[in-house]
C-alpha cells in the first residue's frame, strides 16, 4: 500500500476572510462579500466583484518597488504572501520550499511570467524557495488539484519532507474584466449566465503521514487520491461539449482510489455560469453509484466570487478544514475545472 499523504496546514486570503478559519466560517454561513467597484462595464454600470480589503494585505516588499510590475502581479504577490505565511505558521520545513503553484489563465495585457513570479514571491514573502524544484503554471482553477499528483510522488519518493501546493489570482484587473465582459461572462443586471470576479490566494502544506507523526503535526485531512481529465469541448474550443473531461477525472479517481464509503460532500468550482452545472451533471450521472443520495454540495464562489487560479487550492483547504472539524462529511470530493481543457478531482478523507 502506498504511504498516506496528508494535509497538515493551509492558509488563504479571500474577499470573505484573511485566513482559512475566517473564510471557512463565512463560506459555511453563506456570508457573501460582493460589492460594486469603481470600474464600469461596457454598459457603463459598475462591476460587482469580490475584493480583499487592501488593509488586510502587507505592502509590496521594498526589494520589488523598482521592478516593472503590473498592478495585477503586485496584487497577486501580496495576496500570496498572506496565504503562504499562514500555511507555514505551524510547520518548520528544512531547506528551501518546494512550491507547486497555479497561476491565471486569463491574462492582462502582459501575462505573469511563472519563473519570474516565483522569484518575486521569494522576495515578497521573505522565504527561501527552491527555484529549480518549484513550478508555477498558468492553467487556472484546476491546476492546484492537478499538482496533488506531483506532490504525492515527490513525498513518497522521499525527495522532500513537505510540498506546498497553492494558487493565486486576481480577476479584479481592468483589462481582464473588460475582456470577460466582452465575452459575456460577467454577471450583471442583464446577464444571469455569468459570474462575479474575485481574487485570493491559498496554500496547503502536504507531507507523508509518517512525517506528520514524527513532527507531532495535527492533520487536517488525508489525500486519498487525485485524477486529471481533458475537456476538448471547453469554453473556448470549437469542438462540441460532450462532458468527457470531468467525467473521466471522476471515473479514474474512483477506480484508482476507491472511497471507503459513499461520497458525502462535494466541493465544486461552480461560479454561476450554466456550463459548469451541465458539466457536473454529466460527470455525476456517470459515477452515480459512488455518491450518497443526500450528499452535500458546496460551491463557495457564491460568497467570494470566482477566484480564478486560486479557486482549486481554496476548495481543497476549505474541504480539509470541514473534514477536520466534522462539519463536512467524508469522503469529500473536491474538483475544479479550468476555462480551457484542464479538469481535476481529488478525494479527502478523515485522517486515521
């Protein structure tokens, strides 16, 4: 049997909380924080978005003030700083950090450069990051859940004691908002088939169950497995939507990591667009036997908006917190779908 992989800490910052506990409490009680912002859409109406209070973020590091940063990237660095600090608060990694990070699919005029972002994050957060062994990919919501497979492989092979999996994004960028608005994707008074843009960051610290026991670390949840899928009929594709990507991710996950009981809770990257509900419906029906009839369905974008590349990591952390504290039923399925082809799903269970 493969050695168990566990989540021992997590940190996040979202429009409804400056920590995991705050965000979890807001999401659990359905306390939304979506507000009008000064920027206007093509109908000259204010965008409604989930925004993290600026006073809750650290200033940009002095070492980055002279860098040619886009406003969006500077914002993302500050968001990531908060979440990374919380994820590291209760562990003491030996040596530079290995980070697997999800970055945005939806770009400003200039995309965030992954290698450059990791180097700047090291400066911003004041931590040592193993640049050779860390990876940042611009693959959106699903990327953090996709990274669980690589994290588990590294930990089981003994390459490192801890791997940090995370995501960071801010869709509250004028160019990004304008682009999405032109595509008809932003929810407003005349478009119900859209989403509220948001921003945030989340990181999870993973290690083997043996390391957690040796270090005396409390465990949030055990990662039972993770699986990937590719949707050829994604939002920006010319191919017709057939629902194969997420359905394959579910089927492979359940075959490779059979849950010990019917799935009691699902954390979904639903954001309000009908496409995603249709996609889940296909995947759920094809694997219906694996779900409890009364399983819970959680889609916290309703309270903080679509967090883009931060969404997958945020769902994982919220699910782990819920499983750990007993208000979400395990096994818990956590999945996320990116705007393009990537789909990923994982199963969390209570640690033994």
